[in-house]
């Protein structure tokens, strides 16, 4: 019998920022799933409400930094009645191994999910070694 799992949304978790913030408001840690194949590492980061223009992916000194901002919808003709959705910034950092070909990292944002493809460097790819009969 197959086990069924219910899809449940997780609450945003406020991050402890690595430095003092100059902008007011909460900073959230995006939920991330990481998968590996023989050729690449795939990272999926959940950043609902962040638009591509408000997303920054920075790579320096082997540190990959994701930052994004969810901006409130400011409509002067509307009056707030109930606000449950939290606005703020997303922030998360990852240290990359030497096995990643940093020049070929690819990023795609679709429906609030950021997909980062981190190709492995040729030297880190698994390979089969032929045995010669002597």
C-alpha cells in the first residue's frame, strides 16, 4: 500500500542576520532542498513573493549568497483589513566545494521557487576506469 503525504505550507522562519541590518523589517531563511546527480548539484530555494528583479545571487570567495525582497503591495485606494502575509527579505549563504564549476552555475526563478544548477567540475565527475588484461 502506497503511503500518501499531505502537502503542507511551512511558516516563514526569521533568520538571525550575520550583521547589523540597515533596513527595517524581518529577514527570513528560505527553505532549501539539495539534490545531487553524477554531473551536478541542484538547489531548490523557496522564496515566495520575490520577483526576479528583487533577487540577487552573489558568488565570491566560494560563498554563494542568496538575497531577495518581498515588497508590500502599496495601493492607495485600498485599506488594510487583515494582513497575515509577512513582507521582508530572504537571506541564505552556502559555501561551495572546489568540485563545482562556478563559471557554469545557472539560476531560474519560477512560481516562487529558485532553481540553481551547480555543474560539477570535470575532475569531480565519476568515471569508469577500464582494466587491461596483461
